[in-house]
């Protein structure tokens, strides 16, 4: 299926529709990024209004599937935590020093925002900037990391 989605010179995706010469700048959003990352993809304009819903990326042509998949990967980038170096209390915050698949990171979490264990046994951590970090497999963490993390798990 051809949707008429293209990438402009400035890098933005546009949805070409009748009556709009340059197309509508759009954002790509996965309705279920964890459980069904390639299904139910919403194409939304700058105001958040849905322009199109794609049931499955498998149903669209290869070129547009690659555009949308690349955009989703960039938008949904979540570093995977490989080890925890330290978690330090700082008043109402915790200061985390971790090593991720994207290198060393340092971030803050609110004292009352504990890591969330998902149904898949992955652990999701949200920092004060609403950035997400994922621990894909608790059993793969070293003993020091597990000891530091254990206090904060449900």
C-alpha cells in the first residue's frame, strides 16, 4: 500500500494529501511501543491530530516502511542499562551513574519514582526529564548492580 509519506530536505516527514502542495508535516507514534511496536502506527500532524492509522508496517511499501521505522527508532531510543555504578541520595532525588549500550550515563530520578518492573521482567526507569532507561534482563546484571537496584524495586 502506498501512503505518500516522504522525508523533506530538513529531515521532517510529510504526508502528501490532495489540496496541500507541500504536504502536512507529521510525527509517527506507535500506539503500543512495547507490546506491538510495528502495529497501530499513528501519523499525526503538528497539533497531534491523527491523519492516518497504519494497522501494520507490513502492509505498506518498503520505502515508506523504512522511513517510518527509522523515525520510530530515533523517537523511541531508550538506552539499555548494562551496569549500575552508583545510586546516590541527594535530598529529594537519586543520582544514578550507569553504563548503557550507548555509553556511560548520569541521570536523576525523583525519590518517589521507583523503577517499574514490566510484565516481560524488564525494568523501566524514568528520570526527572522524562527520559527512559531500560534494564532488559535483571539476571544479566552484575552483583554490585543488583545490590544497588534491589532496594528500589517493587
